[in-house]
C-alpha cells in the first residue's frame, strides 16, 4: 500500500486542496479531500494523473535525430521512410528490447504512465517468422516490465505496399503477415499481456494502404472488444491514392465501410474535409494526434477546433519518438492551431486555462484509446505524477498546467504506475542500467 498526500491535486471537478490518495493492488483504493497528511504519507505539492501515450513505434527511437540531413531533392515523409526502413532491417530482438526500454523510461520521466505500442517490427531480418512468432512482441513486453510503464499492446497487421493489395516491397519484409500468421501472432501477444499487470491488448491494421477491406473485416474480431488503431489520412499522397483507387478519401471510406466506434483510434487523420471531420467526431473514435512527429515529418495540421466543436475526442502520442516530451506534444498541438488560424488560446473554453483544457482532453481521449481510463478516483489505476513547482511556487493552481506546457517552469518529480514509484526526483529508478544497455546497442547499430 502507498499513501500520498498532495497539497493540490487535479481531480474530475477541478483543482482540490489537501488530497490524500491511497493506492493498493494497483488501483486508487481511497481518496480523501481537505485532510492533513498522516505521518507515513509521502508528501508532494502537486499531483496530476499520468498521461497515456497512445501511439508509439518503439524501434524508431533508435533513429531519433538521424534523419535530419537534407537529401538531393525535397525531403518528405516518403524519403524519411527510406531511412526508417534501413534501421528496421538492421535490428535484432536484443536491440529492440534495449531501445524500447530506453524509450519507455523516457516516457515515464516525461509524465506518461501508459504506452500504446503500435507494434509492427515482427519478423527476422530476412523476412521470415521467428520460431516464436511473438518474439518481438515479447521483447516489447520485457521492456515494459523492466521500466514499469503500463502497456496497451497493438500488434500490427501489415500485408501490402499500396491500395488494392499491392505486393509488399523489400523494405517492408519485417512487417508482413498473412491472416493466418497474424492470428497466431495475436495468440502470442495475448500471453505477453497476461504476464503484465494492468496490460491490455488490441489490434492495429496498419493503414488502408497496407490492409485491404476484406482483410480489415477478417481481423476485426481478433480485437475481442479491445482497441482498434489505424493510421489514416496522414499524407496528401495517401488521400490522392485512395481517391484514385476507390473514389473515396481514406477517412470517408473507413467510416462508410468499417464499424468505427469508440473502440477505434484513427491515428493522424490530418487531411479531412469538414464532412469527414464531423462524421469522425460523431462516431466516437479518438483522433490519435502526434504533434511533434507530424511537425517533424511535415504532415500537416489536424482540424482540432472543428473536431472538438463536434464533440470529438483526441489523445496524444509520440509516434516516431524523435523527442519524448508531454508538454511539447500539447504545446505543438496548440501552436499549430494558432499559426494556422492566426489566433491565440484556440483549444480552450472562454475564460478558461488553455493548458488545463489541452491536458484534460488528451487524458480523456488517451484513456479511451488505450482501454485504461485514468483519474484520481477510487477504483482507477494508480498512475500518478508529482510535479515540481518550486521555481514557480507563487502560481495559483489554475495556472500550473499553463506553466508546465507553455513556459517550462514546472517539471516532473515523481511518477507512479499502478501505485509503484518508477520515477523519483525526475529520474527513473533504473536509469543507469537501462541507459548503459541502450548506449551499447546504439554503438552496434551505427557501426553496422
């Protein structure tokens, strides 16, 4: 049992003073407000719920900062993808586990408590299945166990290189599954999830480029009521190719041909018409936004205000993992709207805090997308973040999240996942050994 006393805590109804949170068995077992700390309590000034990171490709953390050299022509998502494939083809299971552990440690230190791992590096370097078809999924599970992060595992079904079932290219050979082999992979992934307390399992048809309509229908039952995540409408080329193939835009086709509801998370959904934006919001699907990656790749700007006005949910994810920063994901989301609309405080209610609105919406959407609803509330997962506000102790509680997201005067001090402390004084409790292994692996990868 862990007992934490917060001078101020962010709860469903707002900021509350003198909150005592007791965690037992991985969940919040009791919450008292307006009470003094007891002698055995761990004391912190500010406590907020830990944020879900709804979209990650763990292996791509190995190439962070290594694709920022301009090529002979204009660079784009598609030229970046060539660099990504090179890294994907070189990594062993040991490499993947070490890189994922480094990444998950960094996520925890940033204030994320759970990750949605959109896991598509499945096969051996020659494209054949490992003897254990879930070898790579087990390595993701091992990294989650080592770091203590909550895991929603989303094994990816990837079969084609383009719309209409085009054959995969050589760079994709480590991603590819048939319907039969994917079902076996899901059985292995189920075992991974069962071994991790609080973990969840869903499916991830990669995209409408990589999955035919018939395949999408065939794998949907494998979710067994769990989350379904899919990349959609990230690039204008994808929209053009979809129109050329089916006569419909990607989001338009998906909403018309798949049972999209609140189990679904549409990753990026950057390029939508007003009608698509409205229909997606009404479907209950979560928009999986990855603002740092979308900016880094030059994807475009999601129509957030219109989507929110229609009642849409969103969460944030770190996707390519070039930089792990919860404040910067939320800041980039808001600033992209300001730049496109030439206005300020776009994602906010009249008279309300922009930072708090950004945070609360991402918390709700991320929880929905990862089947793990997080709050400082009895019965919820005990995923908590203590914030260090010593540099800005003069601030009222209502502006703490604005300071954290926009001004940098607030930092993560401690993080608990299922009541277990994984970060203390801003550092993961196993940082030394995790980083040493990661540095060794990166030297191997860059020498190869």
